[in-house]
């Protein structure tokens, strides 16, 4: 069932001032929400968008799951908008697990030649319970390409992932100044040993030929960052690729537990040689999870992440802008369509994707909670068109 998006303009005045104590730079002009409305609130427990692309025909396509962390039994759904995100059709493709212990997720990115690349994750769990996401998991990632605007996908191989390990990729792709493509990824094992020949940690997969072939995982974040620091377990990365060729990498950590969760700031490092070598990771002041970064046509970077220390609500999907990829200004949050603009609980921020739609505008997909919905999580996938004017 298509959902007609409402037209809306909102200035998030109440959120300004949050950034002054937490992030570099002063507060900029708040977001303008130009349009908002659910991407899908018909699939029970719809959550975790796996990327957002615009195909050659102009349609927008995104993916999402129906169980948190791609738990055993989770399916992946593909939905399409033919009118720039004003309305979204019901799922036109569903990928189901092959057995009760398997969970499914799919990242979706656009290649330079206009083809769409699906990264199909099949995650084997030790059992079929929801709690299996906290135990042993092993991932295979199949690469599938579409040449017909996402209507169908053909298998072209697999990423070289470590056995007996969880490997995760995000639905984002970055083009480096030398033409290489990178997709954020991380790999960890719950087994007592690591397999020779594989790297473990947070980094990316790289393609030297426009996405036709992909190399092994390359680790970006040294862990521990130094002999004086503890192991951070870096994961969920995003990259800002500057015009001067410098790459700024960001990664989530989860070392602070319980009441100290707000201290889990992302870490950052830089590369000046196309991602071959990286500086020592340093802690930032943004307590983010699942960051994604886009550069708008205007040249400014936009970061979206779930903000653990948000004054709105824990893990609110929040946006920041930067002119250099290092110093970020808080700009606000998108409009939560089903709950009068504000998040209803902290079931948010765990996954989001963006797509530039103009000089200073973008379309964002994220997921949110509504207690009126059925299901275990009571979540749905939301979306909105935002204008983000450059900070003064």
C-alpha cells in the first residue's frame, strides 16, 4: 500500500545548543524538513535500511530487514519509489533465509557504470533464537549485480570473508581520488583463534576496477590504538573523502557499558595515500553509532548517525555537517513521521542511509518505533527530504 508523504517544513529550534559542549564548531542553522512519510510501515518490525540508491531510470530503492541485527529467521525486503521518495510501493522482492538458523541482510550501492551492486549477507547463527545474535555467527557475502534498475540481480561471486567469523558491510560506497572504490566493513570472530591469511578489525573492501572485483578486508583502525590504550573493538565505519585526496575514517566503539554508554565516542584516523596507511586512531567527541557520510553537490559533508548522548532521546538519528570532514556541527534530526516528529523510544539510529537530492538537500531513510504498531520491535522504516544549508 502506497503511503502519500505529507509536505512539511520544520525548524528544530529546541535542539540547538546541544552541540556546544559535545562537538567542534558552533551550532549551525537547523534542518529544514521539506517532506516526510513512512517508507514502509506495513511489514511487521521493518527496520535497518541497508542502503539507498537511485537507479538509471530515476527510481529510488532501499532494503530493510524484519529482525534486529539480522537475527535467525530474518528476511530482507526491497522497496521502490518512482517519485523521488514521495510514495513507496510495497516490497517487490523478498529474500528469505535458507534455514531457521540463518539471518539475511542486504546492502545496496551504485557502481560508477550505473549498475547496482547488492551485498547479500547470509549470517549463520548457533540456534534460531533472537538471543543468538550475542553468540557465534558466521557470514558469507554474495555479490549480485543488477543491469535492469534493480528488477533482478545476477550473482557475480563472493567477498573473501574469514571462516567462523562475523563480517559486516554497510550499504555505502566511497570513490577515492585515484578511482578505487571502498565499502566499509569489519570482521571479528567469537572462536578462540583467528584464521591465518585474514585480517580482523574495522576497515573496508577495495575494488581497483570499478566494482568488478574486490580484494580482501583492509584494516584501518589499529586496535588497541597504542600500547597505552585498551582494545576498542572498532566497528561500523564511515569515510569522508576530501577533494585534496585525504580520507577521514570514523568508527563506532562499545567499550563503555551500563550507565557509561554515553562515553562511547567514535574514533577517527586519516590517510593521505588512498587508504594504504593510516594515522593513529584518536577519540572524537561524537557518541555515534552506525555513521554514514555523504558529500553534497555544494561540497559540504553530511554525517548521519544514531546519537547516544542526544538530548532528544538516546540514539536519536542525528545529522552533522562539516566543511573539512574533521570538524562537525550538529544540525538536528529528521522528522519521525508516525510519532509527530519526535522519536518514541531508543529503537532508532542503528541504521540509516542518505542520497544527495540537490545542492544542499538529501533524502534519508532510517527506522523508528511506534508503540501503536504490531510486532516485537514495533518498528517501521521512515524517510524524509531534508535541506541542510551550509553552516555560517
